[in-house]
């Protein structure tokens, strides 16, 4: 039988996440729709989902929801200081910002970079150059997100067959068969709310007669054991109303030795 192990990581998720699977999403903020039509068409023909906003106010719902992978920003906006918005987006680190400057003057482009833009292009740029620049910025953002994740997240390893959990420091604990089975059920469903009855069914099968207090005691015991392994027990959250949540990023590895 192939051994299966899991890696689970606790820590802050990088603010600037990697580009999501599927079509990259671009938010283009510019009141002059006619002048940007060639660029919009070029991006859409190459698989980008592009949303247009004529003003900062119109763009705000998308920005608040972090509903884009990259922002293209014209700094001359009808309702806001475009450079101030650029700085705000840069400080939030939610998505790369490409400033498209109306003027080709060097000082205008320098101002965009000084206010936090990831790159600046004149508005007269050929759509093919715009496409290449957007792709390059998204590749860079994805690399930065991967590097940040590796640096920020502390990773534990769980050998699901032998029941060993190894902390980032190398500290190791061995779980009882019952505790290992419970941890397998939790790590297989990270971020999912598991009510007591659902967790009992996963461990004992549908119709099992184990009581709620019994599963509470098992979870408490597992949490105590994992807490001795560099605090891993803190990833098991107890929810009001009788549920549990394993709050971690989990990767399954066949044949991995913990």
C-alpha cells in the first residue's frame, strides 16, 4: 500500500496572492473608454477577463473584494487623485498596478513609480507591448507570492500511516491510532466546518452511536498532543454550535516520509 502523508501550514497568507486558476482578471480604471479600446480588445482576445471602471468610486467594489489579479490605472480620474489611489493600492499589496500615463513626459512616469506603481507605460503604447507588460507583471507577482509563502508559512508534516507529526523545528510526536484517524479526517477537509455528527460518521461510519461528548474529548486530546508539537493544536478550531474546523493549508503527498 502506498504511504500517504500530509503537509499542513499555519501562518498568514500573503496579501498579494498568486494569480488564480482560470483566466487572469484585470481591472482597468480609466474614464476615457475610447482611447483604451485597442488595449482592452488585445487583452480579451488573449484570454484575460477585463472589467472597466470609469472612476475610483466605480472601481471600489471590485477593489474591496480583491476581485482582480492586476490593476491598470490612468492617474487622471474624474473623482480622485490617481496617484494617491496608486499609493493606496501599492500599500495594500492586493494586486500589481500598471499605471498608464496620459502624458509621455518622463516626470509623469517617474511620479507613477514613486507612488508605488509596479510599472508605467505611456498611453500611446502599442497594445502588443501592453499585453507583454501585463503578462510580465503577473509572472512576477506569482513568483513573489510563492517565495513569500515559503518564507512566511511554518509547515508541519503528518505521516498518516505511522501517525507521526513533525514540526518545523524537527520536534516529533507520535499519535495513538485513534488520534491519527481523527487528524486524517481533519486534514482531508481543511477549512471545512465539521459538525460533531459529521465527524463521528467520518470516523465510525453512518449510524454510529458515539456521543457528542465522546468526540469532544477526542478532539481535546488530539489538540493537547499537537500543542506539544510547536503549537500545532491551535489549528483545530472549536466553533459555537458544536463544530470543528482545521484552519491550515494542506498538501497531500503520496509516498512522502514525514
